[in-house]
């Protein structure tokens, strides 16, 4: 039979778990109830260096008029005194725009009337990374949203098969990635990888795998903390066939962090007893 102390301890643990679940539920309801009138469909985008990136920002569609007027939009970046982009009175207002963004940013006036104030950032540079704030004022409401932009370089690898060696080459990566090879069953294989830092600050990657078998399928993962290129290739008698897709890392939400903290506290209390 359980002692009184064991019963009391078990009851305490149960109450702690229930209390933790209640806090998580309250936080979830709180976050949902405090939704801003301005949103972004991606608050942690990862931009490919040298390419264009669209930073999304828009008025929530619920209860908005079909056509919004008197729209004023400001995009700002933390640490800068001048705006990234400003639009007011029906036209761009760029007299005090930060110099590093001159000629590289654009809104879409035809989209503004629907509440879409997304910013096109051209030819992304490494220095563009950071926290952006999009602020909207209009006849349909207003508010602001923060977007944390990260920059990276990533490219699709090309594969060749010569003299029994399967090779992957990717010309543009940053930060410096690692490469992992595996067979069709998921078993990690031993490959050889080299990297060269080029003049523009990105890495050129060459990775080889041997021995390989004709008609077998292999996976190649080129990955760093921000981006992963997942390739699955099949060696044929005449070369290599396959495909590649990218996955991107994302930041944890405040709610997820709170849930982890509560769980950790419960586990620690249990361990200490």
C-alpha cells in the first residue's frame, strides 16, 4: 500500500501538471485575443544572398472594407535612423530613406488598397539581416508587425557519376554547411567533402561518395543552421537522376518556450524527490 507521503507527493505532482496545463491554455487564449490588426505570413524569413526577397505585411482581412484609403506605411529596421521605405499621401516619401536601401525597395500601390503593404527587397545583402518593423495606418485600421530577416546563400547541387564516384557540387553556400550522405534505408555513409571560400564570401562545396552501386538510390543533405538542401538521386548506367528540395529553420514561438519551461520544472521537481 502507498504511504501517506507517497499519496501526498503524487497529488502534488498531479496538481503541478494541471497548473502547468492551465497556464499554457491561458497563454494560448491570451495570444489569440491580442492579435494585431497587422500581420505577416512569415515573421522569420530567410533570404538568399543576391536574390530578391518579399517581406510580407498586411492588414487582417476580417472586418476590412473592400477598398482601403488614406494608407500610410513605414518600414523601419532596428539600428537605423532613416526608414527602409515610407509611403504616404498616395506616393513614396523617401527623402530621409537610409542610403543602403535606395533603389532596392518597393511597395505595390495596387495592393495597398487591399491592405497589403509587403516590401520587395532587391539583391539581398548580408548586411540586410535584422529586425524590421512594418507600420500601417489607414481608413481600415492599423498597427505594426515585426519581421526578423536572416540572410544565407544556398544553391541546388548538381550530381555526376564518373568511374564509380558519385559527386555533388554546390557553388553558393553561407554559412559554411556540412554534407551528409545516406543510402535508401537511411544508413549514414562515409563521404568526402571539401569547401572553398570564394571572392564574394560564400562557399563552393564539392562532396563525393564511393563506392556506389548502379541502380541504387542515395540521399545527400547539404545543411547549416538556416537551410537544408535535401537531394535524393539514383545512379543509372548513363548518369544520375533525382530531385532536390529546401527546408528552412524557424524560431520557436513564445508559447512553445513557455510550455518547455513548465515541463522542465515539473521534471526537475520529480527528479529532486
